[in-house]
C-alpha cells in the first residue's frame, strides 16, 4: 500500500503542476490574442506581441499554441473575442487594488471578482476610484551582478527616468511607457539581460497595514492572481518589516 500511496501522491502533484501550467498558458494565450488584436500579428512591428511571445516561450508554451493565439488575435481563426478591462477596488483596510483583466465574458468575470473582494472585507469600486494612486511605467530589474554604472549610462541615453539600487542589490530602472521599447532594445544591444522587463503600474503612495489586515490582503491578492481572467494585480499594500517577520514566523 505504501507504493500505491506514493504513486497517488505523484499523480496528485503532477495534476497540480499540469493544472497550474494550463492556467498559465491560458493567461498567456489571452495576452497574445489581445496584443495581436491591437497591434497586428508581426512581432517585429508589435513590441507588445513580441513581449507576450517571449513570456510564453519562457514557460515552454508550444509553438503551435502561440501561433494559434496570434491567428485568433488577427481574426484568421475563431476564438479571438477577448477584451481587456481594468477593474479597481479596495482590499482589507482600504488598500488600493487594480486588476488587469482579459476575458471573453465580462458578465461572468465582474460578479466573480466582486465576490472575491467581498470575501476578504474589500469591495470592487467604480472606474477611477484608485487609478490615480498608480502611474503607468516601464520597469526593468537587473541582477546584482550587473554593473550599475553601465546600466545607468544605457538608461540615461535611452529614455530612462530613474535608476535605483534595491536593498537586495538588484538595480531597478524606471521609464515612461513610450520609452520602454527603445530602452529594451538598447539593453539588449548592450547584452544586458534584465530579470524583469515590463510595462506596469507603480503605486505613488503606499498603505501600511497591521498583521491581521496583511493576512487578509495577501489571501485576496493570491486568489485574484489565481483567477483565470486576471492577468496582473497591482496594489499599494505595504507590509512593515515587523509585520512581515510575524507573517513569516
């Protein structure tokens, strides 16, 4: 029976991995569809599509899946009826939360998100309720082994707005969304490989919380991140060091 139990455990773990991989591929496919829908199916002329394809390849999405998603976005295949929506709301303690959604049925997605927010003491708000608390920026994050001086030179010559060394030694570069493509190309030409390269939403101010609120916020953010239609989650949640130490204890 021990062997049987061991095999059952392996099958269970494999099912979890396959399920997570399937969810991830589904999310990435939607990203490719939207990118191709908005900017065409040529990745050389569509920076957003190129980034979406790179993200898909990074997690071993099959080439056929990528090509089908592109064709759905350009209308060559059915199944491209996906729209991009931004939902805003408040988490526990009034923490600001924004979700980038890609869905083929907003009448299904909105009630599901509203239920998730309510489950943890938050609420889904109206358009613009927290958007003013975030700025849309290009973000690059380099490993600590990369020369900060070299990064700074490339950044300042190609539209970078700010270069900062984080507490863990990694170097962060911020730019405008309009400068992102040129700066990404410049880093590539300089053979500098960032760990993170994306256009994101950065909070303009943070909201510090206590231990109980932090736990509820983390649960809400985790469930939102797991939702099939949620592509990205942004928050101004700040967990003070002493609270973080208690969470990790």
